[in-house]
């Protein structure tokens, strides 16, 4: 099976069952035109985020890694009136693109976009009393995924969902001797989960337009 086929199947799924939303399409176009890397969640994955937030009844969400705001818009679209997404992005140029995309989607009042390294912004969020969040989407620099997961545990409550993107990276997470920081991040996340009784979790491997990767879904319990 080839990347070409995975991409074609993702397109089939998107064309038939992922609801079309001009603001989301334009967000991708504007991101590409501004030279952002093409690493946003795929449309079916964006729809999964949206469905998970609706299933969970999410009113408050936190996202680490905004890029052009594509996943942010999918999450924000899932919230009831009065809901809020806080999204953190280290790159000012990316954040400016996201700000336009979020504004054009009519979500400026729903999304609170903050610029800076997540590990600097998270203590501020905690001090502001924004927590607990109903849903946290971890999708920033992969080597810090374990640190972000520890933060996510502090910023959630029983019933919250923590979703972590890009934990498989072509299967590299099982290469114990790998010194690639991103792969090590995915591996370390699983070691943390193995010791963590506060969450029930699983990881699902995925193929699609973004290749072979996967995500971890963790439910905070008790
Ligand atoms: N969630 C986006 C994709 C995010 S890509 C989507 O699916 O649409 C990862 C993002 O994390 C990039 O925009 C990158 O600039 C950002 N990032 C990298 N290091 C970061 C850090 N330390 N703090 C916050 N964001 C970071
Ligand atoms: C990368 C980041 C992502 O969030 C993603 O979904 C795919 C790739 C990256 O930094 O390479
Ligand atoms: Mg990602």
C-alpha cells in the first residue's frame, strides 16, 4: 500500500462525508500561500477532533501548537455558545496567519490565541485559573510532548480528554535506541501512560494523506 493510495482514500472520505466549510478550506489555502508547512491535521482528523469534542461536551479547550489555526477552527466549531478555545503558538508569523484564519471563520470571540513557547505560557494559564479544561489537544514540538502531557494532567479534571497528535511518526517510537527527540517524545509519553493511573488511554495508528502516524487518546478518570 502506498502513500498515493492513502491520500486518495483520505480524499474520498473528505469529499463524501466531511462537511465542507469554506472557512476551513480558505484557512489551508491562506496557510499554504503564507509558506506555512503542510502539517495541519487532515480533514478527516479535523472532523475527528470536532466529533470528540462534541461527544465529550467540551466547553473549554486548550490547544498546544496552532500553526495556521486549522485544527483550532475544527475544535472551536464543536463548542456550544459561550465555549472557548485557548491555543498556544510559539511562531509569531504562524500566529498572525492563524489570527486571520480564525477571524475569517468568525471565531475571534471564541478563540484566545497566545504567542510564545508553550512551556512559558502554561504556568501563566495555570496562574490565571483557566483550568480545568474539558479537552486538551497536544500538537506542538514533539520532543516536549511528555512535558505537555504532565501539564495537561494538571490542567484537566475527571471526564476531560487529552488528545496527543503524532506519537507514532512512521513507527519510530519503538526504536529504543533512536536519538531523534521527536520519536523519543512519543516513546516517553507511552512510558508515562504506563505508570499513570489517573487516565485510561489508547493509541491508534493511522495512515492517510499525512503518511503513517497516530494519536493517543486519554480520558482523565476519578
Ligand atoms: N495543530 C495544528 C498543527 C500544529 S504543527 C493543526 O493541526 O492545524 C505544530 C506547531 O507547534 C507549529 O506551528 C509550531 O510552530 C508550534 N510549536 C513548536 N514549538 C512550540 C512551542 N515550544 N510552543 C508552542 N508552539 C510550538
Ligand atoms: C509535524 C507536526 C505535526 O503536528 C504534524 O501533525 C505532522 C508533522 C512536524 O513538526 O513535522
Ligand atoms: Mg500534528
